[in-house]
C-alpha cells in the first residue's frame, strides 16, 4: 500500500501585504470585537441555512469546524490532527483529536465525521462536490477513512477543508437541513456560539465557546454590524467598530490615523453573467462582440478609481500563478465588435445608431444592484457607443442571484471570490449546474473534458498544463465576461492581528476573517 505525504496548496494562494506595521500578535483577552459589514444579513449561520456566498460561509465557520483548516501559510490541523492519502485505495485516513466536544457538551467522535460525509450524499452541500465521495467509515473512535470515487487533487482544500462537520445526534433525523433553524442546528465544534441574530438589522452576536479544543478563544464576543462601505473608515476613526473592509481611496488616510491595513490579492472577480440559453447570447460570436465593446481598463480607472485589475477572459487575474498569458485577450475594440455583429447578420438601419436584425433596436437588459449601478452606467455607455442598445434594471443582490439562478435575465453584473484557491473553482463557476455564481455552461465537450481531467490530475505540472488549456477554451467560448478584480483592504485598530488566508477561507473565500484570528 503506497502512502503519499500531504502537501500544502500549490502556489495559487493569496499573497499578503502588510501596508503598515502591526503588532506581533496580542494575547490579551478582548471582551467585545465589533466588525463592520456593508451588506448585513447573510442568513441563519448553520451549514445549510446560511446564504451561499462568502460572508455567509464565514459566519457559519465560527461555529462549525472542518477536518483541516488554513491559516496565512497553508493547511493546519483542525478536527483532524494528522492525515494521509492511500493512493492505491484512493482514500484518506484522518486521525482525529481527542477530547473534542460539541458546544452542547456531547463528545465528538469519528462517527460524526462519517455521518457528515454520508449525509451530504443525500443532502448536497452548497460548497462541496459530494459526488467525489464514495464512502466514509469510522474505523475507530478517532480514525475516519474516506474513500473517493476517483482521484481528486483538491480534496483537502475543497472538501476536507470546507465541509463543516455536523453532529450525528442532532442531524440524523433532519430531512430538510436548509429549513432546520432550531437552536440545535447551531451545535458545532467551532470556537464560537451564536447568541443573537437579527435578520432585519443584519447583525450577529457570537460568544466564545470556552470548551473549544484549541483553547478558550481570547475574543469573548464578536459582533457583526451593518455599516455602509463609504462610512467604514469614519466608523473606525470614531471607535464604533474595531475592523472593517475599507475602500482603496481611504487607505492612506486610515494608515495616518494609526490603523493597521492588510491587502489581499486579486481573488474576487466582477463579471457579466450571460443567459447563454437563449438567442442571441447562445452564440459565442455574439458574446465575443460584447466583450470587445467593453473597455475593462476604463471600468478599473473610472469605476474603481484605479483600485483594481482589468479582467482576463480565462477568469484568472494576470498576477495569479495559475494565469495563462497565451489566451485571447479581447483588447477594447468597438470596431471589431461591430464587425462580428455584421457577420452575424446585424446591421444599422437608416437613422439608427444601434445594430439590429429587426425594424427597431433590440434592447438588452443588464441587471445591476445599488452597489454596481456606477459600473453598470459605464458599461451601458460603452455598449451604446458600440451600437448595442442596453437598458439597466436595478434590483437587490438576492433578487439578482435568484433571477440569474432561474435564467430570468439577459445579462447580470455579478461576481464571486475563490480565485485564490484551488483551480477546482473553474469547475464550480463554469460547469456547476446549481450555483447562481456558475455560468452553468457544459456545451463544449473539450472544455468539459479539460476541467474534469484537471481535478483528477495528481501531478502538479501536468495539472497546470490542463488548467492552461482550459483557460484558452474559456476565453474562446466566454460563458461569462470577466470585467475586473477589486483591490481589497482590511483595516483594524490593532486589537487583533488580521490576515488574508492562504488560498481563501474554506474553498477560497477572500475575506480577512479567519476564525483562528480570534482564538
């Protein structure tokens, strides 16, 4: 039986830059830590009921632990103190910590882990591809063997380091976990317990679980409060909050006030989601015309005031180690956009500035939210200048996600993180048929094969070749239009030393709120 050592993530993780000096790491107890969040409500923080975006996962992760976790350098033990891969069996052995308890006082055992991994086969979990797991069994109270359906290179990152372990004694009789919002649903092994959740106000209050197996957290309470992003820096200066994500234009001023600022890498992408299930968006040439008509650098310079990086067609930012420079770039060229439209049979009728196939211009609807209206206006003008008529429709973010998920849209200005983690993210945001973050695009058999092959390739060099090829096909097909990657800054008053997690929290959430910061 061959046993392979477990390696850290490939060099695709987040790069941490300390903008100004911070303390070496305080150890004093913190009674209450208040964190600003511009978005507010992210749902009931149980594994299945939280809203399926990064902030929702982060709130849930404070209560529930995984088998392994990540800090600023890579993988670290969590519920499992060690693990090994049995290559001949396509199985992982996880050796669990002793003395771990659920926050209701019940002992944690290997049976809980086996139960969780079997449970997601019947109740698919939004962050994990449960199809890769063939079986999970507890070989004794502290050992779990998880057998895979196939080789799966990102298992530690995308499954073992993402899936929250749930208590069998609570969830064994739960048939609809998304609707299970009893207080017992929040029985976890993590460092915190939920004290209060106000959906209307978008506030959360957590308290430390002093029985936590890695020691009682030094932060005794964590409070999330809703603060408009433009007001975040002011709230810090007034002392209303202890930490916040701040706009790039405020960073220098915040530093001068003595706050610590950390910067993340370009792992959150804004993109135009496309309803490729209907004409004319079903034609790759039409999607290419749209992309040529959009000046991505202007969106960064004007819309983001320079605090970002122009989007790359193959999804990865140009400063990401997984980026393939040999892909079609679609530099801004409205004339080329017009040429492609004419090849598709479009023409400008006499007296009209817009391309059309019928007697009057066909207006495309672009969904935006209050936070993206500025960018939407810029995109509308750029497309208008290229002869493509667009109407903006502003909705709230959850409505936008719902409309995209239900294919009730033409175009939608959206975005997601995860690009700093494992390249399995490409499968999630291109092929996955369930997520509103995914293009749900499986119409190119070559791309399907490349993406499925890359997650099964255990050789890093060969895997990079597959990911490179996949980016070239994504750039050709354009199932979505990557626009830009935002610069991200996290400012704090030095009570706690924050960092951006290597590869992102869980499966790649690019938020500087790793729970181990508070322990």
